[in-house]
């Protein structure tokens, strides 16, 4: 008898709970319309625009949903745990960037963001990072990291969670002074394979002379215990004693920045792409010399007398490249910028 009563009460509360929700085109919202609870998995929409007034996207709301693009409303404040796990991968941001929960997007190489016209809160860079309007905070990164962060000051919570860093290189600019909780959780050095390791040997580089403040749990032995951290030579001991930073498996000091006599330009005449084991370099004016320079200032590849606006550098034997590209033009100009291939 007691079991029957419990079952009836369970059914009653389930019906009562459901009756307190609102269903619009198969999408379940809370009765006040402020929380999107569940998106249907039996319908396909090329694009779904979440209604204005929605403040929260609930836990696992879009898991398994067949929708390609989702527009986030200006009223949105929170996206809860696993909301888009194995769901949509293309997002349009119309207002402030929301507070993220855990594993919102999951392990996916496809994660694209746009900013609506007139959005005064966010910007998206050419390489897919979402920044605050003042460019001081990076909110979220694309699924695969193929470029470098700008001179930002804050790395937001969960910004790089579940991202892939090609060849395992992670670069933190010297302008960063705060990294929020779980910013680098569950990062991977490459795209997923059938046999995934529990620990990875990443190479982090942080150029900040003073270890950036860590808000909450950012680095633990579980996620960086096998990794190497490169820091300014004069700050090596600071990092070795700084809370959480000292959990890196190895901390090494080096002299950051371009080698002596070389300066980085803010305006580039180059287009650089990697195809298989080669770097393809295309310039707007004729090149004379091209050099690849590692973090220790050593020239690992050099091509002289290029006499062309394009050239190719073979890096197949380097197993990727993390360092500087120096281009010297026929007219005497030169420029240097970072590469991560």
C-alpha cells in the first residue's frame, strides 16, 4: 500500500511540476518564461532564436538537440552545466556574455561565436575568441585554438574548458593579472582519439613578471602536474612558490619576447597558413629572408633570397612549431610575430 501511495504522489508531483511550465513550439520554459528548461530532440531547426526575457538556460537544456545555430537573448545571464553538450555549436551573442556553468559546450572541435550588430558588450576576434568590448577580458575560446590571445587582463571562468590546443602549447600574455576558476579545465593537445590519456604534458608560457591572481581552482596537480610552465627568468622562484602555480610538474625560467635586435610589429603584411607539414607564407610585397625562431632565440629554419611574395617552410621534422616568424622584405622592412602550429 505504501508503495502505491508513493507512486501516486510521484505521478502527482510530476504532473503538477509539468503544469507549472510553458511549452512553446516544443520548447519547455518555466511558467515565468525566465528559464529555458528543455529543447526538443525530435525536431530540426537550422536556427533557433531564444526569446527575449529568458535569463537562464537550464542544465542539459540542449543536449542532443538538432539545431545548428542559436541566438542568445540580451536578457540572458546564466548558462547552466552541460546546456549545449552534444548540441548546437554556432552561437550569436546579442547582449552581455553570460555566466557559464561546467562543461557547457563539451568536447567539440566545432564552437563558433558571432556578435550581433549593435552589441556594445562583446567582440569576436578573427581567430574566434570572444572578448569584452574593452578587450580586457576573454570570455570564451573557440573549440580549437589556432591563434593567440590579445593583450587581455582577465581570463574568464571556463574560458578554455574542453578546448584543443594544437601540439599542447598554451600561451598566457604578460598583460594578464587575473585568471578565474576552471579556465583551463579538461583541455586537450589534439582532437579526440579512441584512446585518451588521463594526463597530458602541455607547455604553458606565462610572460607576466608577477604570477597572475587565480580566482578559485584554476591549476591542480590533476590538470597540470605533468606539464611544463615557462616564465620570465627573473620570476622563476616566484612561480615556484605561488599557490596553484607551484603544482606544475616543471617550472623553467626563460627570457621572454623576440630575440635581441628583433621587434614585433602590430601591423602585418603577411598571411600564414599551415597545410600538412609546411607553413605557407604570403606577403603583400617581396620577401628577402624568412626565419623561424624558437623560444630560446635559435633559428630553426631560414630561407634566404626568396625574391617573391610567397614561400613555403617545411616543418614536418619539427613536430609542430611554437615560436617566432621573422620576415625581412626586399625594401629593408622586417616584422616578427608569434606562431603556434
